[in-house]
C-alpha cells in the first residue's frame, strides 16, 4: 500500500464503545451485583442457604406488589392505593378463613376486593377525570377505613388450614412456593406487556397518550386495565402475606408502599432506562431486599434502611422525573 495506508489499516482504532449508554442501561444492575458481592464478603451468614431463601421470599411480596404499580405506571398513572388495597384484601381473606370458610372462597373474596377497587380507580381516572394521584389516595383511605371497620383494629390470628398457608409456606419440586408465584406473575406480566396487542397499546398510551388516541387506541380502556391489574396484584400479594403469616391486620401491607415505589423507580434506571419495565422492577425489588437484609446482618440500626430508601427514591426520580411528573400531575 502507498502513503502508509497499510499502517492505518492495521492500527486503526476499534469501534468506539458507547460507555455512557452502557452505564445508563446496565449501571444499576452492576451496582446491584456489586452490592451483593459486598454483603457476601462482609455480612455474616449472608451466603447461607436459609438467608438466601428468606431474601427471595421477602422479595416475592414486594416484587408482586411493585409489578402492579408498574402496570399502572406503564399507562402513565400512579396507584398509591396498592398497599391499602392489599391490607383490605388480606383482612377480607383472613375473615373468611377465620370463619372456617373454604380457602378457595377466601382467596376468591380477596381477589374480588382487588378487582373492585382497581376498577374503581380506573372509573375515577377515566370517567370522573380525577387525577390518579388524588383518586388512588382516596381509594386507599376508603380501603384503610373498611379494613379497620372489619377488624375493629384487632388482627385476625389463628391456626389456619394448611391448604391455605401452604400457598406461601410450602414448596414445589424443592422450590419455595413464594418464589414460584413471583416467577409466574413476572412471566404473565412480561408476556402481557411484550407479547400482546393490549400490552403494546398500554405502552403506547403511557408514552404518548394523545398520539395513541389519534391512532385509534382506546387509551381510556388501557388505563382502566392498568389500574385494574394493579388492584388484582395487590390482592395476590395480600393472599400470600396472609398465608405466610397466618394472620391479617388492617395495616399489614402499609410499609410496602414506599418500597414498591422505590422498586419501580429504581427499575426505571436499568434495562429500559426512563421506562417502567417488568425485569427492572423485579431486579430492583431484589436489590432493595438484599440491601435491607445485608444492613441488618451488619448490625446497622433500623433507621438506616429508611435513610437509604429515601436516597434511592430521590436518586431514581432524578432519572425518571419526566415520567413521574407526567403520571402524577396531569389533569
């Protein structure tokens, strides 16, 4: 070759790696893996089989509830009632079990509570035109009031039938049932969003509602579906919580709301940055539970978890502020 072109061809620079894009898409996942590695190295008994199983079980409750929030967020709506709906559904389920009704009836009653309140949220948002931030806060207050009315402030506790408690405490093929429930819900929601026309319409509604409406998509119906499914998954979480604890209290899921929001927002910083997504939510829920478990094993005070949770929420919102504002403050 002439003019040194052979030199240029041999020593030409490789294609530039989009480091910023890689970090934006997988940075949270790498940080989560680093966190796990840190606790494996320094947290006593973190790597024990019993502890890992407990972390996975705890993740199941949070992730299923957060997946409901994710589906509502996918259609650009906030559902701040998910935890209160879960508490009411658990109370209703517990009442039926306490009264010796068949477990199948108790589970059906709990799921019906979730569907009814989810439908109420959808009606309020799409027909009454109440912003989801306000509508779901109101629904949550209603659910909390009914939960205390049914229990009179006293939890239902007892030796409940194994047919019911086995839903959460049992194992199948050596795998805890809670983990299998999480896998099933994750697969179902992922299939809905990624493999069905309804899921495509939900995504389009959340990303550009007016354009989706002009394209012939029934955007109001998509919003009702998102909020309905959020209510249903709240009830699923409630059934599993009640079965695992053999009890039902009017505020038993209250602490899950902020963690569910954090899981969804943190999940929006990984895999599909800026978008609510199923894998991101599940991974973030696992990271949050690993973080809480590891801090406890390291002897950190209980309030440290709250401080870290607040930092995670604020940091996550910095990456997903536009989506959050769109869902929270539109009229």
